[in-house]
């Protein structure tokens, strides 16, 4: 096998862009939490942006490469090392057979993506290589990585020297820890009392330790409805902020269920989801309102910018990587 | 018929077909899903039905903004063609109501003032509608439970409810496709797999289908379970 897991890190899973097309069967989307860093990591090694990569959380793994490989690491800077020597993030790096990749603690943020040229070779489940641990299915055996796991990859190596890397500006959003998260008014925003609405935008919420890939549980001033009302279960999505009877909001994340019966006070703007995904338990967050139209407009703009960046990287990566498949 | 369209997110629109959970409203949801699937607009990703609404997931870079997509949706929905031969199936689901698989049957019997036999009769009599699948993969939200069987869920959920467990909560009955924590009152178990991620589609019961339960013995349960593994 190509990569041996010497130590798994805190929570390392194989993820791609997510499992779409089956939500009507109750199948969860899963996929990368910070989709910008994840996609960039793939592009840097000449992969399609939705190839299977490793999502690394807080404490990174130690990996022994038994094959030559071209890799890149993007997202939170966890001071990655090859054979104990510091290696930069945001750049395609050559790893030689016998090399050991390891990580330190994140300088900021909490999620990092390790992409390998050619992708991580796991069987797709329902069209996706994302891990859904509650299934459990998908990714590497439907679970996070453990010591002695072995991952399969293609052998790849650099044809030309790479003398460029991604500008840190591409992931500077990870450092914007103090700015409030922009949200759109939720479908049941009007159900909440005026004082609850006010409190939602004023409170500095704390991300509780029970938070995970399914959702971020927030601690702070509870939010109550005008009057008792049951919501008829409807669809929810990545970034939906629902409020259960105890009044404490939950932000639904990548492993959320497809439908929910709690009222939704707000929806995190898509442009701020990657930034939100870099927050961890113990961090504080606050919210500020953005109109739906503005949020959608900004999202379209940013995605168009991303596509332009993608084209530039693809052009630069042409012919740079050789694979055992060639 | 008044429809309301709400932008759930930059890439999702929830269409409301009614305010009350009724078979008629739910039928409209499935019909709409079918119409949109017939001629999916460029950038359409998938749709998710629930009791009274249908949520459309789309890529706004390809499909256009909310206003534009709403126009496309309304146009698709105004299509006069009704859903014909939608492959709606009636599924017969075998359920073993033996005490070993029905930890809450006795409790319900006391609570509802019905004999266990009466509970089983009331549960196996109706033809239920699969309103939608949600909560977990393959979990069916069924409509049509007899009022006599309405019962609140357990005060706190069990940590593990075995796969195939048939339960009651509030005015709903349903089946747990995979082992999960759960707060429903468990009155039986089916040996058949409702969810299998190795098949496509990965579910047996589909939104819009119909279901009826029939009682089986423990021996029949183990036989069917063995058969279903293949």
C-alpha cells in the first residue's frame, strides 16, 4: 500500500466535494467543510477540484509515504513537515518514497486539506468518496483514519521544478477570526420574538465542545419564538441555523441530516462558510445580516473568481506532473 | 393553487405547496418533483421532498440567480402533464411483533388501553403513504397511522435502536433503516433492508410509494433475514 498511517491525528477523513443526488433518499451530503481550501489543494497538484483528499482537523496525522507522490496542503497552517523539516502550504511538493509527512499545531484555523496528485484511491459510494461516519460508509471504510491504516495512491512525480505557490491571500480568510459571520434571514426568522432577533445579532456566541461535522452548537443567550409553534419538517442545508426548544442555535454543517423540524432563524452566507468551517470549539462568533440578493451576488462573483484562478493554475500545471498511469 | 418560493440558500429554493400535512398536498410535492426532473434546467442538482414542500438545489453560476431560477421552476410546474405511471409501488413490509423485537409494545398496550393483538391489527390495517425520506438514509415518514395508536415518543431516546425497528412517535409511524439513537416507541422489527448504500437507488421505499405492514413469526423473521442478505 502507498501511505501508512503512523499516527492518525485527531480527526482525519477522506473527503471530496460531497455526495449529491441522493438527498431525497435521506442520504447526507458530507464532503469538505472548508470547500475553498479543499478545492485549492486539489488544483495545486493538477487534480480536478473535487478529487478525494484528506481533511485534517486540529491535530494532523503522521504519514509514511511508500511511493513517490506530489502533494499539497491548503487551509489552516499546521506547520507541516517532511522528515522533520518545515514545508510550505499552498504549493505542490514532491514527496519521495520513504518520506514522513507530519504536522504541528495550527497557527490559526483548524482544518487543513492534504491533496495528492491522482487522488486517494477509495471506492466511491453513491458517486462520492466522502466519508459519512454516521452511515457508516464512504471514504476510507466509513470512518476516520486509525494507526496502521494504509491508503492507496498513484505514483506521481514532478516533471519540472515548481517555483511558484499560492499567495497567502487565497486563504487569508482563515485569519479573519474577529469579523462577524454574515447571515441571511432564515425561513422562520419572523417566528422569533423581537428580543430574540435582536439578541441573535448582538450576542457573542461560543462554539461548544459538542460541535462537530454535523453541526456547531452555540452557547449564549437563548432565542425564543413569539409563541409555541411546531415546524413541519422541511429541507435544511449547509449553514442553516436552527433553534431547538432550548433556544441555543445549531449551525448545520457538512454531515447534517437532510431534513429538520426546528425553526431556522438564519442561513450562513455561502461566502462565509469556509471561514466558519475554520472555527473550532471555544471560539466566539457573532453574526451580522446580509441581504439574500447581496449574498447570492457575492457568491457568484467569488465562484467566478475561483474559476479564473482555477484556469491559471491548470495552465501552470500543464505537463508538470507525471504519473505511473502515463 | 398558490405556491410560495423561498430562497433557503444561494443554491437552494424551497417551494411550499400547502400549510397542512395532507395526502393531497404531499401528492403535489411529488408531482412537482417529477415535472422538474422531466426537463431539468441547466444547473439543477437535485430536489428533496418533505411533507408539504419541495427544495430544489441548484448551481447559481450555471442556472442563474434566484429570480431567474424561480421563473424556470414556475414554467416547469405549469406544465399541464400530470404524473402518469410514476412507478409508485405498494410495498408489503413483513414485521415481527414478538416481544423480543418490540420492547415498547407492552407499555403502549397499557397506555393506549388496547390489547397487543388490537395494536397489531390497527398497525397492519392501513395502506400508508411514504410522504418522504429524511432524518437518516432511507427513513420513511409515513402518513395514515390510526389515531388510536398516536403516542408520544420516549422521554429520552435510546442510544441504539436496532436496524429495521418499527416504531410510533406522536402521530407518525416509521421504520429505522440503520441502527441509530432514537426516541420512538418500538413495536416490532422488519428483517428487510430499507437502505443499502451498495445499490442504486440505495433505498427500497421511495417518496410517494405506499406501504402496508403484515405480521410474521420469529421463525419467518430469521428466514427472511437470511434471504435478504444475498
